[in-house]
C-alpha cells in the first residue's frame, strides 16, 4: 500500500509526463505492488439525442478502439519511463460516454492455500457456469466482496495510512539528540 503523498506524487508525475492532448482529463490512477493503472476521459462520439442504444454502444466501442490504436506509441513511451522509474507495469484505460474500458492489465498470480470447504465454493461457481476455473472463481469472489464492502475497505485503507504516519514519527525517524552534560 502507498501513502496519499506517494499517490499524489505518482499522479503528478503522470500529469506532467502525459502528452497534453492524450486525455480530456486524467481521471484515476491506481497502484498496487505489481501495477499502475492510468485511466483518462476521452470525448464521447457526437450522436443525435434519439440515437438507438445499439448505435450508441457501437459508437462508444469504435471511439475507444480508435483512441487505443492512435495513442499506442505515446502510451508505450510513457509506460517505459514509468516502469523504469516506479518498478511496476503500467496499464491503461479510458472513460468514454459514461463507460470505462481497460485496455491491458496485469493478471498477477496470488498464492493462497484453501481448505476443502473454500475449494468447494470455487468448484460450485465453476459448475454453475459463473467461472471457467478456480482462478476465475476466486477473482469473482473478490469482486463480489469489493462491491459490497467499499466503505469498509476505504476505512481500512485510511487506518493503514494513519499507522504509516505514526510509524514515521517513531524513535527511528529522527537522529538522537546530542547527549546533555553529565550524560554519556
């Protein structure tokens, strides 16, 4: 986990490094141990107000694909610099017309030991067609928990940041003062 200050520095680096015309707005940067995900807003296609939903969906998909192809070289150059500087892979996504699309993202292996009852849950999700594999089923479970516990997870993250601030103020954070007369 990174602190708010580190997150702000990361966001500032990307805001300064991205070409000015890449996004309308840099909307979100998320980071974990393996990956930095950069998401920006791009202009929605201009359609008539009474355009059918199918036309609107096709236009959004087309706009996102065009942006992805047109900006590939610029995004790759920024990603190379960021990966060298921050030691993490960079993934990209856009928001367009109220829809979020991720282009690439890291699928990091997570080591875990599950007992039979937990494996049975995953296998039930596979048998029910919810997931193709135990890995997919586990990812589905994580997304479900995330959806229903966003407030709790946000509070936990804030608490962890507080713990990091308190640790930084500990006795090892400053040099020892000079000994006073008579103390040695």
